[in-house]
C-alpha cells in the first residue's frame, strides 16, 4: 500500500472577499476538514479573559502557530485539508512553503470588487458578535480615514497551481469546478493546473 498523498487547498484573499464561506463550502463539497485561521483565533479569544483586539495583538502569533500546527498534523497523517486565511504574501509564504514537502498545494484566490468587500465587512460587524476578535471596526475606520485600501492586498505567490475565483455573486467558476481543480482535474479554463 502506498503512503497517502494529501492535498492542501489554500483559500486566500483580502478582507471581505468571501474566503471563509468558500472554504466551508469547498470542504463540504470535497468531504474534508476546513481549518479556518479566524476560528482558531476566536477559540483563543474565548480562553483569554480581558482580551481586546487591535494594535499589536498578542494572540496573532499563537493563532498562527496553532493554525500551522494543525495543518502539519493533518497533512502528515495523509489528510487532504482546506486551509483558509488571508495569506498575504510576506506574512504567510514562509510558513506555507515547507508544507510542500507534505502535500500537493493548490491555491484558490478569492476576489471581489472593493465596494462589495467593504459592504460585506460592514454586514459582518453588524451581524457577527464573534468578529470583535478580528479588528473589523479598526479596518473600517482605517478605510474611512484613507489609511488603508482593500485593493492593497498582496496575494500569496507560491509556484503552485492557482485558481482565481470571483465571489461577488456566488462563485465563478462554480464550486464544482473549484473542487475539480483541487482534486487535480482539468481546470475550468481548460488548462491542467488553473494557472491559465
């Protein structure tokens, strides 16, 4: 019997691009676990009395360490997994590159117009009490003050198959086509790896 050859599906993108929703949908479609960075952080927040978000957040490093620790454990066990985080290049690439020794990595890059992303961030601030752990209020204030742009996000730049997904109204390509890309089937554009 050959050893398992898992896939790490990296769902990435800027704030409000629909990463978490897509990651859960994709994991459901594939029948594998979804490991969500912000959900790990929320678990840490719940165990940290007096926690306040913003500034030099003391939970960011423990969150990152737990996130990658879980990924390494699952991949070493041969488990295909969907991993979701912003994955902005300079912060995340050094932590992702070593995982190429454990799994085939495929990147799904979520995109949507900045106005749509902004509206989604406003909605989740209003509707999700757990988002207080993730400084969405600070982000909205920085955007309003002209100190931050949702278009300034620098995507992950790994030399692996990469598929861009427009999330403004559902998914383009479809969730089925995204899942096929993850499993190694021909990409929706006809190329073998989705890089065009």
